[in-house]
C-alpha cells in the first residue's frame, strides 16, 4: 500500500476487544486468545503504535480483563494515553461507550476490531486521511466470490458482484459525525453491524479505502488456525528483513 498523505488532524483510536469468542469454542475472552504466541489484541496495538496521527486510545474489554489489556499495551510499547472500559452487550454498545471517553480535542476517531489482528499501520493512516477529507472512511475489499440469494435451501437469485465490497475495519470518521450517528441510533433503537452503517443512515459520506485480504476477521477455529499460520509467516518475513 502506498503511503497516504500525512494526517494533520488529531485522532483517537478505539479498539473493540470485548467479544466473548463463543464461536471459537475457547473458554477465554476472544481478544486475548493467543495468535502466533501473542494475544490477538497485541497486533492491533502494535499497528496503532505506528500511526502518528493517533494521540490516544480507548479499549473496550470484557469486565475484569483490564489488567491483561494493560500488559498488552506495555508489550506493544504504546506511548500515548490509554483508557480502558468494560464493553457493552453488543459491539455497537461497546463503541458508543468507548466513544464517550474519547477526547473532545480529537477531530477524528478510528474504530478497529481486535478480531482483525493483521490490519497494517498504513491502512489506519489511509482511512484517517480519507475521513479527514470526506468525513468517513472504511477499509474494504472487492467481493471476489459469486454470491447467491437462498431461500428454503435453494438458490433464488445470483447477485451481481460488480459493485459489491466486503467491509472491514478500521473505520474512521469525524468525531462529531460518529457521535451524532450513535446518538441517533440509540434514540431510534437502530442496530447495525458496523459504524459506517450508522453514519450512512444520517446522510454521512463514507469513502472506501481498499484493504487487504490478510485483514480477515477471526470468528471460527479454522480462522484461528489460519491466523496462526499468518502470524508465523509475518514473523519469518520480519526475521528475514533483519538478517538482510
């Protein structure tokens, strides 16, 4: 990914790390499940540490996991203020709670799921640059598979994929815009699976920044196995660069 323009605005980051990980079948908070020998959340912390525009971080974690999260922050060598908060019942609740703790001095907020550990720092930079320009931006990749609409176990239609993109995180927005979107959603009892949906509902413009297939979401045991392999490959590549 080519380096994006430098972001002059101050940004707060939110990491959503409050998921239970039930579908992983592991009796441990999802963001703290080991991936390649490190807690899943560690990789997102390390990426954020490399983004100059981010001046503070708020992490939504399961209640009682604050100490473990602090340990991961120390390991990632973050030099910015970090706040912890227990997450809510749903992802949207966790983001809203964390958003209320961000500094009013930040003009931008970037939200990332700990379950996507391999988002590179350059992708955070690119989303922030696009949000500074347009008000909102998300990482996404073009849909490559053929999509089928199904009812009662049978195909009812083939969905054209030409204009379809698969949303990822990070997602970045003007702070005031994201606050308005969450307040409206709360008042109108609207539930969405990502923040871009809430911003779209109030008429906000959201740009798409092309992400990467390696920025996949860990949901199942198969995803976790793939993530372990990816972490090992990244570690080997890093060692090779050092030895060169």
